[in-house]
C-alpha cells in the first residue's frame, strides 16, 4: 500500500484475490489495519494545504507524468486487470489508455478552473468567485473498471488541489496498488492507496478528517455512504446502479443489423458488467422480428474464453456471486413466461465464472430482469407499439444513468434526448464516453457528476471574494437618521 509516500505492507487480515478464469488464488494482499487507515488520512490532511496552494500548472505537470507512466506500463497494467477481473485483455488495454486520457484532460483544464471575475456593485470594487479544494477526498471504486473509474475521481480531485485516500475493490486491488510508483514525484501524503474490504471503506467514510467521498458502486452502499456523510455534512459524489434502456425505432430501415450489433456490444461489453450496459431493449413492432433475428445471430458468433488470448470477445464474469445473481434473474423471468432464445449457460469451460450471452423475449415488466440492475451478459428484448410507449417504459424504473436510441429521424432523436430521464442519452453510438462530457445519473443512479468541468467542480468549494479598494464610511451605515435611502 502507499501511505505518506512510503510503500508498506498492511497489518490487517490477508485478502485473497481470485483469478475468475482459473478460479485459483492469484495473490494474497495484506489489508490496512485501523492504525494504517488513520495514518493515511492524517498524511493526506497534513499534505492537503500545501498541495492546494501549489500552482495549478505545477499540479498539472505531475498529472501529465502519471498519464505518461500509465501509457508506458500499458501491458503490465492490462494483464493485471485481466488476471484479477476477467475482462478481455484488449478491453483492458483500452482502459489504460482511457485512464491516461483522463489525467491529461484534467491536467489541462485544472490550469484555468480556479475562479472567475464577476461584475462588482461599485466601480471601486473587485468581485471574484474562487474555486478551492475540499481538502481530503476518499475515492472508493468498484471492480469492473478499477483504473478508469478511479481516474474519473482521482484526476479531477488532484487537479483541484485535494489530497487523496483511495480504496480499490477487494476483488481487484492489484492493478490499483500497482499505480503507487507513478506518484513518486508527488509530495508525500498527497496520494495514499489502501487495500481492504467494506470495513476499510466504512472507516474512510466515517472519519471527520475526510472532507469528501467519491464512490462508484451499488445503490444500497451509496445510500449508506450518503447517510453517514449527511450526518457530518461531508461532500459526496455517487455513481450508482443503472438499468439502461435501448430503443430501436421504426425508421432504422436497412441499418437494423448495425443497430443489433451496437445493441449486442452495449449489452455484452465486459460480460455486461458495465454500469451503463444496455439492460432493456424496446423495439418498435414493425422492426422487432428483424432486430431479434439479427441480434440472436450475432450473439451466436461471440467467442467466450481465456481473456488473456487474442480473439476472446467475452471473458468470465468477475465472481461467482455476481454470476449467480444473473442466473437467478434469468430463472425468475423464465418462470414468469419468458423465453431464452440463446445463451444463459455456463459455456462449457472447465473453470471460470462464465455465462454465455443471453437473448430473452417475453419477460414480464415486473420481473427483476426488466426492473432491477442485472450486471451480466443478458439482453431482454420487448416489442413496443410507439415511441410514447418506449419512452414511458424507459423512464419506468428507479434508475436513470444512461439510455441508447437508434433512429434516423432528428425529431425523434431530439424528443428522446429531452424526455428520457437519464444522465446520458446516446443516439446511434452506444456507450461512448467523452472526458469533456459530464457523466452521472438521475434518480437512484447517483448524485453529482464525473468528467467534464462538472467533474472538477465536484471536488471544489466555491468562495465569493468582495474587495473594496477605497476605505471610507458608507452612507447606509448607522445611524439611520443620516441615511437618505
């Protein structure tokens, strides 16, 4: 672990890390004991003032060094993520690149995001809006994109002048711990990395010395974090669950196969373990059969296997618990009358938490498969009679993270953008992220935004400075008997 600039072994319980493909123990990581958690927070607190006062350009140069280091170590980090998380190596190589891009982006915009000048009340005055760091930020990240989702918190928080205590998921700590050398030129204490499970996260969230918490994970855990932080009035930024709809409109015409391929990628990327996975397909009746046929045919061509090998499209799911949850949703849907047209099986591999990409029709709206987050390689497809019905169903769950629409009609696209209640609406290009575009959810999908300038402001306090250049008695002061009003 990294605490106050030193690489230290944890003095807490050992944490086994499983390879989800071989189902063998990949490594054993010692976790942070209570004293080490406290020491990391103290180190961040001690470093935060000087780091916050460092010129933004100097902070930016250090962030650029991290970006360069990530790119230099792409192979090593991608292999670690594949071994501990099961995502195909090709996707993890991309993740390292996206992670580096986030550091580069915030290195640049951090230079010009420390405030603005606003019009003063009098000509002798200067009025400023200043952006200052929160202080100490705890970054708690999940297992599905361990480096990217850390960077979406870490890069803007550091650019804003905050000191960090980061905790990766207990399922995938290795790649995050491997980042420690990239921060060797940072002042000691600015960046701290702890290994551990929920108890370590609980300690970070509850500590009065932590000024803000940035978390990606389940709704239930996010609610608990929000409650704890609300009691001590600490800042929170929460990216929680999703149940993203995917709408296919009648006007798609000859592009129906492209829509099906885009839908399959949106549903099965990282074996469906993406917070913005397409988990509900609403297809207009007149193109429904063609879409389902194209989708099923394409799903059948996808290759499951060793995520370290070239050509593997889907690796194993990250753990047995998550796979069992997905299977339970499929079983419930079938018991309620749904039909699995393809997939939903173990995949024939001797080891690994595999689930073949499933295509489901006839699922009832009240089943969990159409109402609760699945987080697995499952595509339930539902026919709809109109765009009105599709939008109503898209908005029918407690989630609102993302939504996808395929249409050739600009009016339809604009209507979907305006009426679908989600943080992102993708038209004809599913799941494409943009460092400059804010990311987050409506309803129970979260609070706050990551990426973009909004992602930087999530880690900044706003201060108004009113400066009068002339020292003089104001006519509206006491006594009011002299005030002309």
